[in-house]
């Protein structure tokens, strides 16, 4: 096969996201309908409760309507919690045994079906959240190193310090202009 060279634009990425979203909606149409109905009911309950707030004798009814509004959101919350499962399956090449290699120019994530190398300049930041090391690549995308990958907190923090040094060294330097 001949070599391909191309530029992936934001519009291409947006097209991919829209395509994948449509596929998820097709598979979960009924759940989306229930969630939408729940959100509409929540809005109605809240609106009616707000209209009744002016009469102190109806505070109990306002409380009941507010509780109903929260309950109406349950289908939407459950759908949101299921969406990650709709995007990644247990046998995904992105999951499973992973070997992480720190190299001078970046990180290599080596899995049975996928081997990916991320150069240091690809990362925006590194942080610890609930014991996991999170490596941010973009505003809403990143990589995770599970908490159990480290034998101790000291090992985790030493790893974070090393990674942070590499990331900061790879960030573009702002132009320093002298008057």
C-alpha cells in the first residue's frame, strides 16, 4: 500500500464525534427518549414549584414537586452513567495489560493489540486524582495510570515529579521580548 500523508482538521474530528454519537443514539434510542422525557418533567415540576412559592401554605407541595423534579432526572443520570460503557467494551484494545515505558522523548503505552508513543510535547499536565495519575493531552482527553500500578504513594509521587519535569521541559517557551 502506498504511503498516505494527510492533515486531520477540527472538522474531521467533529465529523468523527458526530458519527460515533449517532451510532450510540441508534443503539440507545429508547433510553434517550426516557431521559428527555425526564428532563422535561423536571423542568415542569420546577416551574410549577416556583409559581407556588409565593404562598407559604403550599410549602409542602413545593417540597413534593421539588422531590419529583429530582426523581424525574433519574433516567438521564442512569443514561449518562451508561454512556462510557457504550463507548468502550471490555475487550477493547485500549484496555487490558499495559506496559508503560518512559523514554527520553516521551511515553510508550504498550498493550497486546496497540502500541502508542506520546511525545512529551503532547501532554498539557499531569496530576493525581484518587490515586490515579492523569496525563492530560487536551481539554477533555487524557491517559490514566491506575492507582494500583504503584507500590506506594512515594513511588507514585516520584513518578509524577519525573513526568511533570519532562512535560514542563517540552512546553513551548513564551517569547521574551526586551524593550
